[in-house]
C-alpha cells in the first residue's frame, strides 16, 4: 500500500509539474504577444510623429526674426515715411476674409495717403487661422511675408496686396509654397525659396500672434488711427473720415 501510494503521489507531482510548466509557457507566450503589440504601437506613434513633422516641413530656427521689423516681439512691419503726421495701425491675418474685404475697400485710399506722405502704416500681421486651411496657410503666408521683409522690405507692400487679391477660400489647402515664392518675385523680392520651404520664421509667426493677443486684439481686421480704434472698419468712408480728422488736429 505504501509503495502504491508513493507511486501515485509521484505521478501526481509530475502531472503538477507539467501543468506548471505549461502555465509558464502560456504566460511567456502572452507576454511575448503583449511586448510585440507594444512595439508595434510605439513604432506607429513614432512614425506618425515623424509624418506630422515632415508635413510641417519646418527646419527653421525658432528664434529667427526677420530684419526690418520693429516693436514688441518684432511684430511691426512699417510702410510709409517716419515724418508722416498720422499713424494707421492694422492687425490682419492673410487668411482672414474680413481682412480681404477691408483691403478691397480701403487699400487704395490708404495707399494714396501713404504716397502723399500723410500716413504711415504699421502692420501687425497675425497667424491664428491655421484651422481654416488644411496646410496651416495662415502661418505659411505670414512666414513668407517675413521672408519678403527680411530679403527686400520695399517689396512687402506689393506682396501683401497680392496675397489679399489672391486669398484662398477657407477650408481649402491654401496657396502652395511655390505660389508664395512666385508672388514674392512679382513683388520685387529676392529669392526666398529656402526661407519659405523651411518655414524659417515660424517661431516669429507664433510670437507676433501672441503679442497681438497681449495687445488686446481679439478679431481681425482691427484698425487704429492715431491710437483710436476704428469701429466701422469695413466702411472706406469711415476710414477716410478718421484719417482726415487726425490730419486736422
């Protein structure tokens, strides 16, 4: 009886060992599957991040600032003579449809005052409408404007006008970089190809947009004439009246 009992216990012990070994093997298999899944997920995340970075295409220096800009965060681009008696301040976004309306209504009027030496315009460009395009056009357009100012400041005004005259529709892909580069050439700027493609001044576009918010600007276009905010900004008659009133002081 003792021998039979020992034999049975031995068989049970061996069976228990086999079950334990099987459980360990199954555990290793499941852990291997989990590790494999984790690696696949990690690779996917890294790959997606690389794709997003590639789509952004930015290789610019985040501290780079266009030459010939001034003011807080170097967010001001000036057009006109320093001796002009009236200052018109304009906050705009190149993707903003109301800014386009403002430019269509009052650009020629303001330009006539600038050319007469009566008005100096201080543009505060912004880039807060990236979601209105599928390619961050707001940022790309402002970066291109920075490239133009940095290269050939005298070309900014015409480049500015070309972008508004050819403003892409909201929710579109926006103008391609090649078109921005071509408009810069038409405006008389030097070669800004690498500056545009590398988003050289992307960091600057963020800083000037933040500065506009600090200035209390909550919508575009926002226009001031000698520091006084213009309420009916889309009415060229109101723009002219404000400038004439400032000149009369």
